[in-house]
C-alpha cells in the first residue's frame, strides 16, 4: 500500500466510525442459550430445562444441535406469562399425524 492508500484507508475507517456513532449498532436479534439466560435473568440450566420441556420458543440451527433464541419471541413469551402463544410447526405436524 502506498502512503496515499493508507491515508484513504484511515479516512474511510474514520467515516465508518462516525456513521456507526450516529446510526448505532443494530440490536442483536438472535441469542445463544447463555445470552438468553442473561437476557431473561436466569441460569443456562433453566434455559435448557425450558427447552427440554418445550415451554420456551427456540430454533435449532439446521444440520446441528445448536439452538438459538429470537429476542422478539422471548419478549412475547414473557409478556404471555411464560406461555407459548403460537403453535409450533412441530405441534401442527404431530396433530396431523395423530
């Protein structure tokens, strides 16, 4: 890189920092189990207990055993008193197969 490229690069980075300061960092949409526990003020073990019971809305990453939580779903879940407000696709399929 030449001196001009370095100064242009630094100028661009400064502009991006200024834009981020004005616009802000977008809110996080997806949470790990650990982040969901912190968000809800509970333990990771409790999160996994709720997942196992199917009482908390969560998503499994396709092709893996990893799970994630959508912040909006957690907010709705709390507002509904910890009850699942929407029937999941799995629930519908189970009922159709019965």
